[in-house]
């Protein structure tokens, strides 16, 4: 199969960046051995100080978010609380590392738009973490768009557990879950919650890693069936499905993508 054109573009951009860096003259203080050593030392010190403060803030943020999560969800048993704490730490760690801007949500939303007209419709983004996908759905004409995660990021992301969605039956036209469903403690329970909050004929959009478990993952998906069994017997018309191997994409892992309508009374 042909490789993802994004891979070639990324390599080309990297080569251009390296060439530009090599051709840029060094500042005068980097051409003197002693001054260059002093410069590197103070740069490392500043980085270490910044990393230390960042870690302190991260740990404080996790504690605060864990407290708020308990206030929202109420009492949970010990094993499930451990699971929630793990997921919260992983979510906030990735948010800290990757920042806010993630443009890789665009292709999946664009593919959905080509298969299903969601303009003016209600969309639920599960495990949103950032608000990128929420904002992009709006630019593509979606109506009500709401995200849920294990921490609040008002006004677009609210604290909620994917296993216990605090919405009425049939509130949404689309449930979108990109790299969050693999974190489900009980994929069957979460899948049935997706179905419950969708209208009859509503669309589930899922993207998960294939044949690999990363940090915080509770599920291993080897193929389409491993995902779909969580939604049986409510799997209706397939809009699109893709198994992308790591050699063919920029994610450096196998990726499973599914879009289907739900079948419910």
C-alpha cells in the first residue's frame, strides 16, 4: 500500500529545518569555548528549574482534579478509584506534554463529514482532553457540541465518566471517541452508554490503537470485531472502516477506525 503522504511531507519539512539551521551563523558568544560552556550550563539550569516547577504544578493539578472528580461522581470502590486516578494522571500528563494544539483531529472529522451530514446536529466528544475537536466540529457546522473527560475545562468540557453518561436517552446525533475508548474500564458498559445517548440511526465514530496497549490503556483491540462486540446488537449500517498499519501512517502504530449507525428502537 502507498504510504501516508503526511510521512513524506514531515520528512521533507524536517530536512528543510535541519538545512536552515546548519546555514544560520552562530551568535558570537557560541563561537567562544568558555562562553559557550557558560551558556549551555545556564540553559540546562533554567530547563531543570522549569521542569521542576512544572512537575510540582502537575502533581498539585492531579490532586485538585481528583478531588473535583470525587465531588462529581460520588463514592466509588477502591479498585475503580485506582482506575480513575490512573486515567486522570494519564490525561493530565498528555495535556501537559502536548499542550493545547493538536491538528490531527482534522482528518477523522473530515471523513465523517464526507459520510454523514452532521451540520446542525448534536455531537458528544468522549475523552476530549483538548477542545480541538470541539472547535473543529463547530467550524464544520455542527450544532451543539460538548466534550466530556475526567476533569473540567469550561465551558466545552465537563467532568463525566464514559461508563455513566449524565444525559438523557437519544440526546445526540453523533458520539465521537478518538483514542479514549481503549481506556474504558468496561468497554461493554461504555459502548452501551454511547448507544443509549444516541438517537435511533445516530453515528458512533471510534478510533483506537490496534494490537498495542499504551499508557493507561485497559483494552487491546486486534481488529474490528474487538471494538464492535462492545456495541452488539446495536451495530447498524457501516459508514466507513479502516485498519491503518503503522508503516502507512504518521501515528507510528496500527490504528483502527470505525464509523457506523446504531440500531435501536
